[in-house]
């Protein structure tokens, strides 16, 4: 039987009488529900729920979107993503966010026998900074390239949760670096840094650890003669891209983004920005994984390195990790209590 979390009538958002594209909560609610629709499609597949027994369709039909295309893993056949089409409003209007014509949504890990092997393998790739080598990433960015080439980059949005957030963030970065930025909504993205926000209470100690880490990495980067690249056209293109990052302050998977961006601000105030920029390189990937692939999508930078971002922090206290890391929190109508800031 389907869990209550998969059934829209039990777990979906409250009705929105008049959808406003300029309202951040409305957009977050829409996009997170599409991601949940991908989770539920895969659960439908695993449990052979078809036709009227399927639970997935209400998650996108509520917002008058339709399923355009499924994205399937070539190894296990699982549904890890989907392309949804906006059937109502994709025209540009004055003084408004440009509504999307299509949204590409990517799910995170599902702990089931059918998907666990591939999902866990991709999570390990995140830790070793080589997510770009996975087949899901290649398929996702090829789908983005097709829709951008056909309809333009302003007509396409990308979104993901957890593992899917890592895929969406990497694909969005590559597109932005090559001059085709797309609107991105990244929920609970994993970050390959020690979660000091969770492990250390002292703010002074956290700052000291982050500073020591950056100095060490910047020193190694200098020894390896890595170019800072601050003025390169790829860096400048990426600097103009501002993805929306949704993080929960109690989620150990993504909470270090809070400290990461706060630390960057502190480094700039101390006029140590050059050290911070050199520390963006993934020394681990350069030393242990950089030579294995000739993929044009590879990068020597950390996945979490972003010159600019819009960061939303959920500060609502919740009882457990499932809630802190779950996609359902992002259509909670109490999200008026969260804080958000633009990191430039």
C-alpha cells in the first residue's frame, strides 16, 4: 500500500487560490511537488501501481502541469527524473518572474532493493567529487541542452532534492558556465564538507577550522600551480548565475552550506577572498580522480563552489532527520518563518 507521504490528498500543499510567480513560497511549493511526483512515480513503478491505482499524477496536475518525459537510469531502469510541461502560463509578463515552459525535476535516494545500489553508488560519487561521470548526470544535462536549444534558457527550470539536488546543481553550473543559465531550485543539496554547523557549537572554533582548511587547500593549489581563474569567461558566466538553494539548519546533509556562505562573507571582509577562491578547487579530485575521465563536463572545482546564490534557510524546529531532510518541508505554509539571503 502507498504511504501517506505519497498520497497528495494527505501530504500535499494547501490550495493556492491565485498562483503568483513572484511569490517565492508559491514557486518553491510548485517545484518541490514536482520532485515529489518523481519519487512517487518510481514508487508506483516498484509496486506495479497503474491507472487509477497510481499515486503520482496529482503531484503535478495540482499545478496544471503534465508529464512530458520520464528520465530512467540505464542500469536499473528506475525513474530518477522527469520533464514536466506547463500547460497554463509560460509567457513572459512585465515585472514578473518568467514562468517556465518546462521543468526538469530529479529525485533523491530511495532506500529500496530496486534502486539502492545505483543510488548509493551515486552518493559515493558526490563524496569523491566525480558525480559528472554517472549516466544520470549525462542524460540530465543532455535533456537540458535539448530544451534550451529548442525553447531558450529562460523557458527551462531545473530542480532536484538530495542526490537529485547534486545532479541538478552540477548540470546548472555547467550550463551557466557556457552561457546558458537556467532557473534552478535546489532542495537539501549534499555538500562534501565536514558538517561543522552540526558538530561544533563554538562560532570561533568553526571559523578557525574553516580558515585553516582554506589556507591548507590554497597552499596545495599554489604548489600544483592551479590558476585562480577569477577573470576567466567561464568564471564570469558562472558568477552571474544565482540558483535557489533550500537548506535546513538541522539537516547534516546540507546545513554546512550556511557556514560555507557565511565564511565566504567573513573572508571577503578580511580581504582574504583570494585564499577562499583558491580553496574552491577539489584537491581530492585532482589528486585521486581527475585523470580518469575525458568528460567535457568534468571540473576541478568543488560542486558546492558558487560565486553567487540565493540561499533559503528553514529555521523551523522539527523532530527528526526525515523531516529535516525531506522534500515535504518546502511546501509547508509556515515557511514564512524561514530566512533567506542573497550571497553575491
